[in-house]
């Protein structure tokens, strides 16, 4: 028995969060949970205007049959930043699929930053990851996802199982981004130049807000990548910046996304970046 694998007990969990602006402060006005999903107490490392939160999943891993759902609403003028205390883990499954649904809604003048640490998908996992982002026309959003296929340090790759990915971003009444994909263990797509090109770590950053022009794009493209051989790309679409990462080091991917975030945040949110303290623990 591999002690790294959990006992297969499934969880149905739902976390609902609401952030509101009260005078100059953003407060956590709604916090409801069912099952093992929590948020730590609100933190204000950069003053009362931006509420930081750490989303916790106490079992520390997702197994076949688990269903996790996180709903976040940021009301008019409020600003919230959410992260996680460590890497997420999707364990192998004997058959049932596991599902995670994220729904973020940001109202007029609001801003949300979703900056989780990396997600590790074990060989044999059967994972559905869905993200729906609904923004008012003048709302702002910065978010990323870093995906690690297998435990490379242990010589593991994604040989069996599969991952289904779906991301939808709406800006006002307009669909600004829609992406769907499926990665299967040992699929040729994992090695193909049109797919992951043999890399075990992939990541996507999405940023939406005013000021996404060619000068900001040039500044982002000037951000150095610390992992030799990694492949990156950044482009600007109408109202949206998209950055991609392919490599083998999740830490290097997060560092690159963090550097992009520090570059983007002053323009999109009018604030310099304040690193969540949990990243250093």
C-alpha cells in the first residue's frame, strides 16, 4: 500500500463567499460552508480596501467521487484576493470521477484575484475541473492555474486516467474566453508539439481590466523565465491578457506568474503587489 494514497472516502463540499464594500473597506459579508471547505479569517496586509483570504480543503487531496464547489461573489467596488495554503492534489481513482467547480462573480467596479498554489494530478486520477467567471463590464480579474501531471520527482507521469478542463469567462453580456480540453493518460497529445510537447507542468494566467495595451504587453513579455527550456507565450485579446507556461518545474511556473502579476496589478488594480504571507511558509 502506498502511504501517499488516501483512504477512499468521498466528500461533497460547498463553500460560498461574499465580499462587500463598507465605506473604504472590503469585508467578508457572507461565509457559508458544507463539508470540508473553509476560509481562514479575513486578512488585511495592505490595508482595509483589499480583503485577503486563504481557502482551505482540510482533507488536503481530492479522490474519486469527491465533488467540491466554490462560489465567490464580489459586490460593487469591493476587492478580494484568494489563495491556498499549499498544493492541491488529485489522487488516483478506481473508477469514480472527481469534480471541482469554481464560480466567480464580480460586480461593477469590483476586483477579484484568484492565485492558488499548484495542482498536482496523480497518475490514474479522473478529474473534472470547471471554472466559470462572470464579470460586470468594468470589473477586474487576475487568476491563474498551474497544473502538474504526475509526481515528476518520484518518476511518475500521467500514464492512466484523464483530466477534463473547462473555463468560461463572461464580460458583461459578452463571452470573452471559452476553453475546453481533455488530457488522457499516455495520449499522444501529451508529447505532441500541438499539445504539451512532453512537458509535465502547464499553466494559464488570465487578466482582465482597463489598460491592457501594447506597452503593458511588452513589459510582461520582458519578464524573465527561470526554468531553462520552458516555453511561454503572452498575448492580448480585447480586454483580456492570456499567458501560458510549459515546463517541468511548478515553482518556476508560479514564480513567473507571480512576476507577471506584480507587473499587471498596478495598471489593472491601481495597487502594487502584496505577496500573501502563506506563500513564504
